[in-house]
């Protein structure tokens, strides 16, 4: 669901304490940079042609930047200054085509670094509680097609699943870091396979902008969902074994949106 204006969920305030408690139970706040989350945010930025992409975990007062593209070195921000707080308040995916057209203005920090477009999807637990937001930004106003929004939400779902897999590993009484390292390696390899399935012109040295179409997004969603299901079914302390489909992602005409097979 995409809403381009704030419509706060009436029950959200009552669930905020439960949401923050669930976030702290993930044992991830203040944990610093980790390879698999960096790889996931890089893939997200690539797919959405984003100069800035953020994986943000939000507690009562702070927005913790777990991984980012375009904001190297930034570890946290005050929650009130972030658009992630707006997404949590709305309790659904937030799309802002042009931050400069907002009245009253929002996204002070995003506008300060020259960004105009914003799309953020919630990192939801199975309970429905949100841990934070996966967001993409761009310096030009733009829109997302419904199938692009669904892809962003699938990436957010995979991120939430990865956070839960991390917690399960770290809760093991022995070799917790070893188990998590193994899961990181496996998931990073699967994300590399997804990247390898993209048309060569999107990922080469002289790469062209990604132009997604419904067929390409469906393929990507299937690949990402396969990874997420493998993580979800992973027994505590073991390495996931299910691999995503190796189907090549279709490229599209940047204007006509016509899918074409890519070898």
C-alpha cells in the first residue's frame, strides 16, 4: 500500500512500546557495519537507481543506520529528523514523489543533502511490528510503479527476515558468531547470484540505468522470496540450504517498458 501523505494509524501509539521492545530483542542496535546488510543495501540502490539508500532501525529517540549507500560514516540520527519516523507513523509504505512540493515541508535532512524523491518500506516482523525502514532516495522527483513498490517491499521483507536469522544465530549458547558468519556468507552469495542474473548493461563498468518492468520485478521478487524462505526455515545454528531460482531478470525499454529476454 502506498500513501503519499501522512495518515497516522490510530493504534500505532499504543503498540510503540511493544515495537521498540521487539527491536531491542533483535540484538542489533549499535552493532555496526556487517557485510550482508551492506550487500543488500547496495543491491537495493542499484535496482532503484538511487544515489542514497538507507537501512534504518528506529527506537524511541534514535534512527540507527545499519547500512547505507551515499551516507558513509553516519551511524545514527535523531528520529524526529528522519523520514523513517514518518513511515512508522503512517504504518505503511511511504512514497513522496517530490519533497520540495510537500506542504508543510518534510524530510529536512534528505532535502539538505539534495534529495527530492523518497520511498520507504517497513521492516516488519511476523507479528506486524516494524523494526525500521528500508528507503531509497533520488535527487530528481519521480514516481514508482506498483510493481516497483512491491519489489521494494520484498527487499524490506528479506531484510527483516535476515535480522531475525541473525538474532537466532546470536541466541545460540555456543558458536553464535560462527553460525552468524556462516549465514552471512550464504546470504551474501545468494545476493551475488541475484546481481549476476541482471542484464549485463545494468552492472558493467559503463552501466546503464536500471529500467524495471513487471516481468523483471516478478523474477526478482521470486528470487528474493526464495532467499527469505530459506532463512525463515533455517534451523537455529545451521546454514540455509535452499537456493534462489537462477532465472535471468528481464530488461525493459526505458520508455516503452517492453520486456526483452536477456541471455
